C-alpha cells in the first residue's frame, strides 16, 4: 500500500479517535504528486482516507473495529425512510456544490456539531478557520464542498473528494439545531445522487464501526460493501 499512498511521514500508536480506551495506529502518507482521479480511486479501494494533504489507513495491532465501507451506486436504492429524508430536505434546503471553503462560519458549525453530539476531543479547544482549512480544505486531490442552505443560511457543509469513478465522503458537519432534517443522512443521499448523475460507481463513506453510535449508522445504507481482512465483502439488502 505504501507505493500507492506515497511517502510515509508518521507511524506511531496514539489515542484512538473513534473508540474510548483504545490505541490506534493510523500511518500518514504524503503523496509525491497531486493525485489524479484514478490514483484516488485506487487508494480508496485499498482502504485509504484523506486528512488535509495526507492520506492514511488503519493499521492497528490488536483491533479490527474499523471497516472501510462503500456503496455501489448502481445497486443502492433508497428505502422508504431515505426517501422521506430526501423529500423533506429537498423541500427546505438548497444544495450548492463547489470549491471547498474554510471560514469562521464553517468552523463554528464544525465545533457545534462535535460538541453537541458528544464528539469533542477531550482536552482540545474548538478549531478556528485556519485549522478547519488544514484538516479538510487543503488537499492532495480534487476536493469539493456540498453546502446545504436553509433560507439562505448555511446549516451543513460536507467535504468530499472526487475520484474518476468514485466520490469519498470525507466529513460532514451540521448545525445540531437543525436535527429535524437528518442532515447526515441527507448528505449521503445527495452525494449518492451526485455519483449517479456523474456516472461514478462507488460512494465511499469512511469507516463503519459497529461499537460507535456515531459510525454504525452507515450500515443502514444497503446494499453496501465493507473491506474486511483486505477484501470487499457484500452486505445485501435484507
């Protein structure tokens, strides 16, 4: 995998960002060139994710909780509850797809989202616009923002990376006071629509973690595939 991702710049055990009390190993790689869409497709297919200008993958010694998860766009069909979320969101929200933006407004939404959903990092201060830019907007590939506006007010911003044949949902943060719109689910569905309309095969949703209430919701998008022991395994619709 190292040859796919680039030059390794970090590889140490650290506090797990997903599960309390666990240790994680998330090696960071710096791509030697700006990644093409095909390069990104290959990296994603091998379980890679992006943070800022770096790529990383899970390489924990004693834990296999994180499973990369993706939707085959041609096979997925929204369920009844998905269709309700889409209909409600489409009636009240305007979606703008464009260059990724870092500013105080987006950093504030990010901080609110983490704090009110119990995701704030212990001992870490809220991030500012520069830190938001470093984490999400600075990139090694083609990156866009799905901005969701309610009555001309930004209520959610979802950062995504564009492959030639895929889209990677990097991070979605939303104003928790707008929880009636199920913005996390709505964003996944809008990104699925984007993939379908742009003839992309896969929508990558990051990691599925069964033990995490903030990560296990991804399994509700069926059918999907999860990368387990190096192979993509099908999870059909029930």
